[in-house]
C-alpha cells in the first residue's frame, strides 16, 4: 500500500505569495501605524481641543447640520494634497529624507485631525442615509481585511516587536520619572533644611 505523496506549494502559489509579500508588508505597516496613532492622536487632539479658542470651534462643529459636517470632515483630506505635492517636490529635487519626513508629518497631523473631526461629526454624519450605509460596509470590509492581515506571520512578528518597544518605553519613562522625583524630593529637603537652619 503506497503512502500518499506530500503536496508542496505549487510554483504559481509561491510566485503569488512572493508578489503579494510587499503589499502585505505595506498593509501591515499602515495597520500598525493606525493602531498606534488613531487612539493616541485622538486623545492628543481632544486635549488640544480643550483650549478656549478651539473649544468654541469644536462646539460650532458639533452643532453643524449633517451635510455641513460632511464638508468639515472631508476638508483635511483636501488640505493634505498640497503637502503631498511639497513632499513630491522635495523627492524630485534629491531631498528624499525631507520628502519622506514631510509625508510622515502630514500623515500624523492628518490622522489626529481626522480622528478628532470624526469624533465630533459622527452623530450628524450618521444621519445621512448613504453615509451610514457606506460606513457600515467599510467597517465590515476593514474588519475582514484586518483579520486576514493580522493572521500573517509578518504582522504577528511586527506586533510582538511593537509590544516590546512599548513596554521598554514605559519602563524607561517610569525610571526617568522616579529619577526626577528623587531629585525633586532631595532638592525640597535641602531647601527645608536651609530654611530651618539657624542664621
């Protein structure tokens, strides 16, 4: 009785995986950046939004009717176009690093702004029937894409590294805080001693 042959990966499948690898890597990077930045930047934008002048603007945005809210939500995407053109100009004139940093800066600022604007305008945007329909389908599609990407070895490895880096950063931050705390306490004790010392 002959044993069944082990099936290897076919050349076509192997080629498909090799061609897809850079796109999977890019998708992993985008998802990791979004996972990192969205919540943190939304909190930062909310903190900035508590400044008196900006707080008044936020109140006006919240009170906007649905289609005006949609325009306000869409504006940041249009504002990023000139920034991307500037980045393209830098790259085409041999300043690749400057161009890359411009794109990254625009992405971070744009994500913070979009995250905050979406938080403010979401209740009114959901009153637009077609927007709510598109949004629900987009969220479902995004969840499926995330599931596929998060099941890849590249994502799992990158995610583990990110968690390690975050843990290391928190530890470093705690140590720095304790060093400064000890110095502050020592300075206060020294100051009290000087005040209580007889002249």
